[in-house]
C-alpha cells in the first residue's frame, strides 16, 4: 500500500511538472533584420511621450550613463538586478526584436528568446496598455533612440532564484495579467487617469505593498510601500497626511514637484514628474490627479487654507520652546527654520514641515533621507535647493531635529529613532 501511495505521489508530481513546463515554456521569436519601417511622426511622438511617462529611460540608464543602454542598478530583497539594454543595437540591445517580440515582453514579461524576465520589469502594468500605445513605444525606440553596444551586467540574484523558469510560477501566483477595463460608472476623464496610472505610469509598482515573494498586494493597492530606501506613501484614504490630498494638490505636486501642504518630491519620486509625467499633456495630469483624488475620497474636501489643522500649525511656529533645554528646537531654528518658516496665514513655496507627509508617516525614513542628503535642483521645485546635512550633523543631532518636528506635529515619537538614523546614513546611496 505504501509503495502504491509513493508511486501515486511521484506520478502526480511528474504530471504536474510536465503541465507546468508546458505553461512555462515560450518559443523564441525569430530575430528580424532592422529596417527603416515607416512610422508616422505622430506615432513616434506618441511613443516618445509614453516612454517618458513609463520612466523607460530612468530605469534603463545608470547615473552618468547612456540613455536606454541598461545597467541601472536596482537593489531588491532578493539581490541586485541590472536593467537591460533596450536601444536598437542588434548585438546587445533589442535591435533584432520584431514588434511582436516587443509586445510579448511588455504584456507577459517574456524576452524574444523565450526566457522569463524578472518582475522588476512591471509587465503586469504595461499589459494594461492598448496595442497602439505599445506599438508607438516600439516605433519611437527603433527610430529615434541611438543604438548603443553595451553588454548587460550579470544580476546578483542567488541560486535558485536566478532560474528564469521559476518566474513562470511567480507570474502564475502573483501577476495581475488582466487587461484594463473601463469603469462605466466613472467619467471618461477618470478612466483616462486610471488607464495611465495603472498602466504606463505603473504607480502601484511603488505605492502598493508587496508580499514576502515580491508580489503586489492588490487588495491593498496604493496603500504605501518601501522602495529604494524610501517610503512611497499611501495614496488612498489610509494616508496619514493631516491635510487631505485633493485633486488640485495631486496636480500641483505632479506638475511642479512640490505641494506646500504635503512636501517636495525627492528620491525615486523626483524623476517621475521631472523626467516622466512632465511629457504628458496637461489633460492627462489632470486625469491622473482626479483618479487619485477619487481613490483618496477627497474630491469634496474644503480649501486647506481655512482648515484648523493648517492654522494651528502656522500658529505653532510662533510658540518656540525654550531652546536652552530643547536641543531639537535649537538645531531646527539654526539649520532649517529660515527656509521653512511661514510668517502669514498661508503656506507658500517651501513646505511647512510639521504638516508635511514625511513628518506624519509611521516611518521616519523620508524625513531622515531629506535631512541627510537634502533636495537637489532637479528634485522638488525645479531650481530650488535644500542643502544636505550628512556631513554637518551627527546622528544625535538629526535624531533631535526629527523628534522635535514629530512632537511639534502632534505625533508620537518614532521608536528607535537614533538607530534608524544610523542605519539610513549607512545604507547604499540610491541614485535617481
């Protein structure tokens, strides 16, 4: 009897393995000889806009490297991944890829030669794009991006996670491969915003928490996640920001890199608007903003300038604690207050930190990052710089400032704050 059970289990395993192998296998698509295929200027321009909105250059270009030539370094919980060369170079890029091969990669995460791409490539979002939009990106890359011969670096993914065949199982378990569906209960503008946010802009790839194996938790879509040493905040009603994010606030943030009521874009978010979404027409930014305002349930929120939360934060600036005994207040007054002080009843320009999103997150990472490394001129408000204090302030100093701001914001002090300051100071520097 035992032998029969063992044989049955082994047989079932073999059959299951065979079925999975059929599911996981994809044939290679024959390479093509590059040709000067005629694409209309309108299609190529549309592809250029969409490639920017999808941050293709951002993710496929290392700091100081050649655009689209790959080897951008991505740190994950499973090891280091280097992006591919997607220039039209035949030998090391995608110059031999047909339009069908490109579309398959965008929709299913399968390369031209049939191997599975790692899920750092957000194919499950790009799958929601229309055929015309995917083909437009292909037309732009093949006709307008210079070919660069650059070999991709080997990924630092340990065995057995580096076995591409296993990625088919990951896709089966975690990837949302459903096409975009129009919501008939919403307006055309909302659906346009949803199409862009869920598809080419793949906002959920950063703002949705992931499970232990790296799959997006779709039941917690846009509720915030850790990414590249930063925290991508919740974009839903679970946001901890004291001032609700209205459509106007999303729009201002996405077009200028700054919201006076919430903060400035830094880290991985900065290139999203300055190198990515800025290419989209204004109507598309408005559509994305309206989509997220609906998700956050803030469409009917009153003007923040009249809110008691804002007025209390502004008034609190005039009630300075005794700086002889409050080290955080003293350091803030000498290093930060000159720029972040608002003398009247309205917040203008640079954010008032006590109402900023970073101060009210349940994790101090973003605030610590900005204190350490500041905000460059190509982040936040274009041309406006915040100096970094990595070399000027100790861990104890930064801890004191963060604790003071957190307390002034009416929040409980972050636990093990000084330990986190030290850890963040010593973590790899992520370039964006």
